[in-house]
């Protein structure tokens, strides 16, 4: 969560880069969960889908976390792969708090289920 704290100040720059960082913070948190799961995927979309199916629909995490991850994934996809799509600060800034909460919730879950 510490890496997310300074982003709000730095958001004056390129929102596309911030969208990537927010997404990857959440994505790597999900990968930490998957260490303990019998699942592997070579695609980001597979990891996101598994998180939603197993952890959100399985009531291990709230629906809001699935929506936040989906939103971050979509913005990163648009920013990276659509030629004439420009992200704005208003699109990215709300994700900062959501990402911080997401990573904190995953950390708490892992601490409780796996131990520190």
C-alpha cells in the first residue's frame, strides 16, 4: 500500500502511466493470492476472471473489489491498446483509493489465512 501513497501528488503527469501502476498493484496482489490456489494463467484476463469467480462470487471478497479490478484492467487495456484513447486524471484518480483498499484487503486476507 505504501507505493500508492505518493501517486496522488504525482498524478499531475501522465494518467496512462498511473493507470498502469494502479492496475499492476492490484494484479500482483491477486497473483499473491493465486500462489495458494490450484490455478495458473498466462493471460491477465484469466487471472481477473478467476479472482471474480473464485474470490468475489465465492464471497471471500466484496463485489466492490471485483468491480475495482475490472475497472483498472479496462482502463489499462484502453490506455495501452487503443490508439486514440487518452486517459484523464478524473478517470484514474478514483482508482487510487480503490487500489489501496484492494491491496490492503488482500494483505489482510493473506495474513489471516496464511500467516505473516
